[in-house]
C-alpha cells in the first residue's frame, strides 16, 4: 500500500516536471505566433497569450518595405523539394547498391560513408564557394540541390533502413522473371522502401528548408534569397521598429514546418532513432 | 552478403548503383574540401584574380590571432555546457519513460512536443529569442513586473548572459532529439537482463549502472560524436542572435562565425578563411573519430567486423 502511494507521489512530481518542460518548449513558439497577430504598440506594452486582430496590418507592413516574402517562400520550396527528391532517390539507390551487390571497393565505400557522417564537411564551404564562383554557379540553385545526392548521412540512414526490408527471395524471383537489375530496384525495391523513403524525405525537406549557412554564402541576389536569408534581412533597419511585421515574417517561415510536423510527427519521431539504434 | 551462384555475374551492377553518389561526392564534396586545403596555403582574396602560395604562413597568422583561440574556446564552452544537461535530462527522462513501474501516460505526446524546437528554422529561433530578450521585449516586461529586475536590462550587452542564451537555445533545440535517441537505445535493451538481475536481488540503481549504462554505450557514443561534430560547426544561432560578429565582446563568436568574419572582411580574405575551415575540419575530425574509436565497445566493434 505504502509502495503504491510513494509511486503516485513520484508520478505526480514527474508529470509536473514534464509539463514544465513542455511549457518551456511551447511558450516561445506560441508567443511568436500570437505576436504576429498583434500590433507593435501592443507587443511593446505587454505580453499576451491570446491572438489579436492585427494580422492583416502586419502583413501589409511586411510586404511594403522591399522584401518579397512569397518569393522567398517559393525559392525555399523549390530548393527543398528538388534537393529532397534528389537526395532520397540517390541515397536509397546507393544504399541498395551497397547492400545487394558484392563488388570490389564495396567495403571501402561503406566504411568511407560511415566516416563521412562523422566529419564536418560544412567547414569546406570556402573552397566550395570559390569553386562554384569559378563555375559561374553563384546565385544558382544547382549547388544547393545537386550535392544532396551525395549526403552521407542520408545514405547512412538508408543503409540501416534497407537492412530491415530487403527481401532476397523477391530480388531472386524478379531476376528469374527477366527483370533487369535497375528494373528490380525501380519496380520491386522502391515500392517496398517507400515508407522509409518518405521519412527520409521529411528530414531532407526540413533540413533544406532551415539551411541558412550555405545559401547565405553562395547567394547574393535579393530575388534569389531563401527564407532563412529573408529572416536575417528582417532583422535589419527597415523593419527595426515594426515588431508585428517581424514576428509575422518569422511565423511565416516556421509555419509550413509546423504543419508538416503536426501531420507526420509520428514518423518523424520514429525516424530519428533509425540511424542510432539497430533494432 | 551473397546471393548464391545466380547473382555472381550481376555484382558489377553494384557500380552502377553507387556511381551517382561517388561522382557527385567527388565533384561537390571531396573537391571543395581539397580546394579549401589548397586555398589555406594561399593569400587569395575575393577581389583579386591572382594569388600566390605562401606555405603555412596563414596557419601562423591564425594560431597567433587571439580571436581565433577565443572563438575556439567559446565553441567548446558553449557545446559542453549545452551537451551535459542534454544527456543528463535524456537519461533521466528515458528512465522515466521506459519504467514499467511508473507506467507514465502520454509519453509519445511529450516526446513529440520536446522534439518540436528541433525542426524549426534556427534563423527564426535566434531572431525570436533576440526579440523576446530585447530591451522592450517580453522577458524584460515580465521580470520588471514581477520585481525580479528593478528596471529593464540590456541583456545582449552582457557577455555571460549572451553566452548562456546561446547555450540555452542550443539545448532547447536539441534535447528532444537526444531524449528520443537515448530512449530508443534503452527500449532496445532486452528485458531478460533486468529480469535475471531482479532475481539476483539487484535494486533499480544497480540495474541502471550495471545494465543500462553499459548497454547504452554505442548509442551514447553516437549521440556524443554527432553532437560534437554539429556543435563545432555552430553558426546560425550565434550569428543571428546579435551582430553576427559574436557581440558582446566576442563572447558568442564561434569558430564558424570567426571563419565567416575572415571571409566577409573588407578584402574578403578567403585564403585565411580557408585556413580556419581546415583547422576546424582537422581538429573536429580527429577528436570525433578518436572518441568514436576509443569509446565504442571493443567487443561490439569486433562483432561488427565479423558480421559484415
């Protein structure tokens, strides 16, 4: 009996801690969304957790000072979608090649990819920049899209995932039916791998959407700006006193991800551990 | 993995499947890295087409630059202080979440909410916290109203506060992910170990130290190393939170911010900036791969070798 009471007290304390941490996670984001609907004077005069009715005014201010947020949204969507398609398709293809065939150099490539995951490739950004400038690819989206096809982290995740789903007999049967090797991959493997590829795609999309550093270094033309770059510009002088508009800009840049997360939270959360833990 | 006789002649098809990755990696991954190493030995500047090789002069300049040492210390300090509470909280919460005695409800919901900050745009999060702790921002309003502060404070003029802010934001963005990974590690430990320990009369503290922690080792090493590699490249938050130069007093100037400052300096000294990149690359890689090799359970490593 006493044991049970103790457990109940302990549980109550744990729930309180968990709720406090939850509030810590949500409050800043909630304030951000609420403030995007409030006027600047209201924001400056006090905190509120209840949305107000100034959203349209904020939007007018946001879009009247030379920043084209919809263009940035479009640019970010374009880059994120294509880099995701590229990244997921070629990563799964690479992982499939490594899992199904025994060829010379397979082990080397496999280990090399594992090492690449642990190496800070982003620090080669200056060499990347100078090389892209030589190829006249600055202010182009090619360097933001194509390299996704050689993402070691995505291949690493795909390798773990394929481990669980490759069915040798199915590949055999397809071969006997006269399917080409590439045909087997396209028609047999991809449909089976679709759920995992979808999870990888969400991570790819989010990563590309949020990426600030690479486009910031490579892109200088205003009309090519991505959303994170626009967020950075928002902090500049033109909007200095327009808090409502700034919050709205921030809200617009996180909103698509909030929507994606509220729909796919389950597969996202279960996908995170995919690389870390072998089941 | 071998598929028997019928597959032997198909194995060269493997090259076809890995070819796109290899080609794109060579052009967009390896060559830029080599190019960065090459540039680090030159006096290249952005505005000039000519350059000459200057040997290791850049490395001398960077290592003698007090700002660089400061940037490196800042990065390490911010990373360590954000990682310790992350892993501590993750262990604690994972024990709670997986406890068969507590049987907590809503574990999935809590995990989902804790992870939320991680997928939001770091640029927006930095801008958000900059506004929240602005002189006229809500933090000041609340603290003054509650009487904690006598008057509104310029938070981002205070070095220690600004560092703590970056540490906090990094923690805020990453602790949820660490919880999910550590918890997945704990769930994958077979219940048989605990069952037999229970028969032997072990208490929960002993079981945690003798079973959970050792079994979690590979997952912990993975978390440590990936967090370290990411932490050493920290840029968005410290860059966006204040003036992009690590203000106040360079207190949140991280290694990558320092590299960017060299690149964006009036002359655009990309030779020197590359040198900074090379130094971060080498140090991080050596430390990360070193930790990975040393800390990963030797038995596990041997077993893995046999399997593949």
